[in-house]
């Protein structure tokens, strides 16, 4: 909180200044997710005044550590990527420093509020990188209340025990528990855990103080509708991301082969920013998205044709049972 | 016109098939500008059936040869870039083939229609790559009518004599003439030539058959208004493109230095797709755009703050006279 521009998250300006001075960097890149972008100019000014380095800010949208600005990387001596933890397979270069923007908010009150809502004895804890350093606090509250807490390690894409990504719930699968307690904002992460594990998930938001049980039934109905609409599709556009940590070309190629084996037409489309407008250019009966797994779910109904996940496409082709419908993930092992 | 999908432009499928077979390419990239993107899947199917290669289509917006899909290039053995001529400094790799999609339309009728509207004796011809092979036809019509025609060479960024780009009017400056005849669609190219040369430009559209005199006064008024609105600006966002043929980092850095010398604040923003929405993230008094020179003019009034060209920024700082206002270009020598 040493920087006035940051109300809730620590941008670590002193650390950044030290790194720049130590390495003698002359040009420095900043990459922020959308929620933090507005803090860029003020932080840049502070850093330029303190170090004499020239700061170059990435103006493109940024959705995760999977979405490192590679062109910016070519132009700078070091790149600070804010708001996300390093993904083992996406660091790309030793020139990249991840500033995780940890939250200072106290998570204990909302965990205390959640305790009476918990039904099980063994509680699996899950959270995002912003609160991951506070999980011991949550454990302490739970254990004081007579519960047992477990925190999973997850696969190699996960930087910290207990951390879930929008595209990786492996931590939850590692946690042998009766139910889950998610600490953080937003619906997507706890929803993914509920769909992946079929267990009850309670979500506790330390900013709003709200505690609620996650209900995956609406998303399941939406996904079933997308699959149903695609059953008669003949021409598929298979989307491959050009983002470093989202690119699944091999998967896309194998889906294309499967499609052709079943007498369907399929085209591979490599794309950076997948938007409804941009996909208007492609006249297909359905899209299959191998880019960010959240897209098909978060933007359901907004694309010019139904958008399937790879697992849903397998259901359409008759290669996976409807009962085995899960959210798509980018993990070490296929889901 | 050998491909059914192409009404007006030649996508050269037979040439593409020959290149793929000759090189034994296994994976092939296609990149189209927006107006041709819908032809991608049908052409991909034809090429895949004929060669057995796997085609990967770029889904990102594409605005010129300046905008080569470098990630696609990493994934393919060869890349066919449609709709633009090679720019000497932007080819990047021998793996790239430019398919210029020449138009088959006969330009003689519209040139005949233009002759009575011409006031001078020596006529400078200018056009886009789609019609550049037809300039001898235009010359013949003019000379039959007693005029003299000149066709300039342009600088090193220009592939063909007589060709103008939205960001390069060097061909016109090479043409010693009384007035210009532009053959093609759209207002931007002839407008740029009128502003660059201060001479009369007649535009003849071979598709619509329309002939009209270009009037740069409205754009000049708009540019003056943008400059006037920026005179009191204190904080500037200087935009640098991450596209291979639009990146002018040195220019951007020197503009930042100039700004600071004049007691202004300036931030460098590296960005791929410059849109009004994306710039909403940056709270500045004015933007200075070193990316595609057309942006500031084509999208005037749509950005969250006034957007200046580099030359207009010089006027704001008092380093260039108002009378020396020209459209920005990306050329060998600064304009």
C-alpha cells in the first residue's frame, strides 16, 4: 500500500525500483490486467523519476499470466507483469517479473461468517493469487471452529498451494474433503470447482463480506443448450489462441481430424483476441474454442454461432458421454 | 477469377497450390484483410484437398502489409498474406508470400469519364495495388486525349510505380505534374495526396464509375480542431504500435523527450489494436499516435481524448508552424 494509486492491491513500487537499479535496466515494460491499467501512468512516472529508466506500458487487453505481451518483451530490458502469478510454462524469459498484487484485506471475518454455513467436517480451501498468502488465517479460523482444513498442491501450472485459476482447478481435485470453501470474488472459479468435483462449494467474498452456496445448474443448462444446438452442425471453426499460455495447437489439430473422421468440415482459426465481432467474419455452424476456457462460458450466447469447448465438441461427435460434461481446463493432463 | 468465392479479386489458388507442392509445405497460414476474410474457409478447403497441407487461418484484424501475423508465422511452413503488396521493410521472412489480389475490372471507362474534368496538361497517376497493373491502360486513354501522363517510383516502402498507401504518398511527390488522377475506391488515399502536394486531385472509382474532385477542407478543419483542443493538454499518451510495419519506437521516444522538455508529462503505450474502447483505460489529456497514420483521421472524435499525429503534436509544442500541417506518413524520410 506504499503507492497512493493502489487502494486494495500492492503494486510493490519499492521492489520494482530496486530490481531496475540492481540490473541497470534502461527500458522497462509494464503489463496490467484491465482492472489495474489505470494505475499505469502514475506508477510509470514514479518509477521513471526514481530510476531514470524509460517505461513502456502495454495497452493491449490482458487476461492472465497466459497472456504475456511478447512484443513488449522484445522492446524492454525487463518486463513487470502485474496481477497474476507466474505459470511455470508461460514465463518465456528471465526478463519477466510477476508482481502478484496481493490483497491486504483481512479474510478472517468472512471465513467466520461462513463457518455456520459449512455442512462437512473436512473443508478444502481454494482461492486466487490475491489472497493465497492469507490461507493460513482461514485455516486457523476453521480449526478454532472444530473443522479440519486441507490445502491442495495442484499441478505444475499452479504457483501456490490452494490457488485456482479460471482454467485450472487441479488444486481442488488434490483436496480430499467433504466440501469446499472458496475465498475471493467472482463466480467463475468456485463454479468450475463445483463442476469439476461435483461437490458443494461455498464462496466467501472478503471484499463484500458475502457468503453464498455456488449453484452450477444454470451453467449446466446453458452448456447443454449449446451442445444441443450444435448436434446438426456441419461446418466447425476451431479456434486456436496465439497467446503464449493459451495456445493448444495439437489439441485443435486433433479435433479437426476427429471432425473430418465424422464427415464434418473444420477450419483452424488462429486468433489473439476472441470477440463476437471478430468471429462474425467466419461463417460456420459452430465454433470450438481451444483458447481461454472461460470464453465459451462467460460469453455464452454472444457469438455469431454456438461456441463449444473441446469436451462439448467430443459430446457432439459422440465420442464423450453427456454425463461426463465438465468445464474445459488447461492442465498438465487432459480433463 | 478461377475461384468461385472471388467475384472481383484474384486469390490465385493455382499459384498457391504450386508453391505448396514445390516446397512440400505441411502447414500453411492464410492472412486476409477484413474484406476478404470470409473467403478464407472455402479457399482453405480447396487448398487442403489439393495439397494435403493443413491450413491455419488468421482470425485477427488485418489492416495492411504492415500488419503481418507474426504468431501465425511461427506456426506454419509458409504464410500467404492476401490483399497487400510486400513492403520492403516488413516481409520479415522468406516464408511469407504476398497475394496481391489484383482486380480484373477495366479502368478505361472511368478514366475516359474523368478526362473532361481534368484541367491540367500533365497528369500524375496514382492508385492502389489492386489496380496498379492497369496503369498503362489509364496512360493510353490520357494520351489518346492529348494529355501527358507521369507515374512516380516512390520510396523504398512502395512495391510498384504509381502505388500509394494510406501511409505513404511518396509516389505522388515524385510526379512532376499539374494535377493528379487517383484510380480506386475510398477517400483516404487521394485526400492524403491532396494534403501532401497541395495540388488538385481527381478520384475515379472503377467499381462505381464515379468521378469526383477531392476536397481536403473538411479534414483540415477537423485536424485544426484537434490541435486547438490539445493546446492546453498537460498529460500525453504516446501510442506505439506493436505491428511489425507500424512500430516507430524511436519517434515515440523522441516525442516523449520533446514533451518533457516543454514541461509536459508523457507516457509510452505499446499497443496492437488501437481502439477507442481500449484507450478508455488511459486517462490522459491527449494521445499522440505513432501507429497507423490513418487512425487519427479515420476515427476522429471517437477516442476518449483528442488524438494527434506526430506532426500535429509538434504544432502543439510550438516546434512546427500551423502552415506546415500535413498528414502523417510512414516513409523513408520524415514528412
